[in-house]
C-alpha cells in the first residue's frame, strides 16, 4: 500500500514527523537489545527455578498444566518487571558502546545532529519501556502474583506463609479501637482481646474484654470467649459477663496476618483503598503499603535515569572495548538496586518517609546522570 505520492506509509510517517531514519535505527537497536536480553535472562531464571523446585512439584503431584499456566506464565511477568531497569541499563551500554566502537556515534554527530538531539530516540524507547512497566506493575502483575502465590502455597510450600502477629492495635472505625496481645493465623484466634467504643466527643461508652477471640467460619463473625463487658451511659455503668458472645467486628482473619507478598497482589485502585483503610485503623502495615505505592511510580521513572547514565557512559569510544563500559554499568546498576533496598528498610524500620525513601535513589542517580551527560559531549 502506498500514499498518493507513491511513498510507503511508514516512510511517509517518518517524513511527516520529526523522527529521522537514524532515530528509528537507534530505537530498534535499543528495544531489540532490551527485549532479547530480557527474554534470555527470563529463560535462564525459569530453568534454574524449575531445577530448584522440581522435587517439590513431584512430591506434591502438581499437574503439568498448573505448573506451566498457573505458575510460570505468572512468574515471567513478575520477573520481567523486576529485571527491567537493570536490563535497560545493560542494553543501552551494550549497543551504544558497540556503536561508539564502530564510530557510528561520531558519524551521527558529524551530520550536524547535537548530542542532546541524539538522546531523543533513547528517551522514546525508555518511554515505551516505562509505560509498559507501569501498566504491568499496576494492572497485570497483581493478578498474576495472586495466582502464582496460590500455586506456591498448594504445591511448593509446606505451610501457610502468613506470620503470627503480636501486640495488635487497630482503629477499626472513627469511634472503635481494637487491641489483641497475639493472633494465630493457623487457628484464627487471638488472646487478651479488647474492643473500645467512644462517642463523638471521645468519651468511652463501651468496653468488651475477652481472654480468647476466635473466628467462626460458619457465621463469619468473631466470638469472644469468657468475656467481660462494661457499658457506660448517662444513667451509670452496666457490667455483664459470660462464656461466649458474638462481636460486631468488621475485620477478617487475613486483616490481622497477611502473607508478606500480599502487597504485590493489589491493583493500583485496590492499593489506594487499602491504604485508606490502614490509615483509619492505625495499622503498623501502613508503611509497607505506602512504600509499594511509591515504588510503582519510582521504578518506571528509573528507566529514564538509567538510560541517561547508560548513554552518557558509553557514547565515547573506549580503548579497552565495551568490557569496561559494561563493567561500570553493572556496578552502577547494582549499586542503585542496593541503595533502593537500603532506603526501603530505613523507611520500614526508621523514621524515613516512604515517598522520600523510594525517590532518594532516583534523585541521587539523576544528579549523577546529569553530571555524566554534561561531561559526555566533551
């Protein structure tokens, strides 16, 4: 199919836009190298993962269809996004160093194209990868993680990954607080349980205490065992006690003890709604979910930063070949990942805000990238 002037549609589009043939060449090189290297590392990861878990699959008699479709088809997108920033960096350094070695970079700049203009196709490619990563992280991978984790619980792990929780303090609603000394996710029961209700002026109107509280799967309610209750009103105080009573608690057992990977099973809207609920409850888990929220924005943005650093490092022809550039690139990319992990732990265990923790590595490496970009044309 041709246009009125006899040009093919693709060439007509290139001509009409400000994109040049060299831009298309760089975009193809970038995306081709990135997806090829990513597929290669994913194949290696699948082989090693299968070799590690095959005994468990056979012992638990996992169906072949479930292994392929429920586990590995959901394993692949998770690790693709996990490795994406690293392989953006490696891909940029690899093919740009090769172009520099073949004096292609010099030839491009000798045509009159500025170094800044040469960065355009790199950032177009980075935008494609960043959008791809963002959409997968927020709308595809959460559902994939849910299926993958369900498979692991059934055919790989010997017991539930939910961990016991100690000293629970939750604000269930504006006027209700819940306390529990400990909660066992296996038996779905807690010890030394207390519910306090307050009026709009913050005065205590009711307090229920029980030695044990247990989730009743039949009625889908919490039963307080050996309870003691105080009701306070204008007439005075009423005290009742008994062996068992249903509570009006709206929480479920999984709200007290979550799988550590639960944070990765929520789509963006679900994550925001759950964060609002945790804020209302005053939950200790709030930081973990805020870190996840900000990470989902910081990681796609990191693609642009690592692209900037990669081009700036590798666009100059090196005497020792591309090996030195790849080595420096790997050191920087791994230091970025390590720094990001340290920042998240400082936020979880310290006073560092989740948003600051997730964006500090990006800001620091953006500064590094800007300095390298200024130096590179020289």
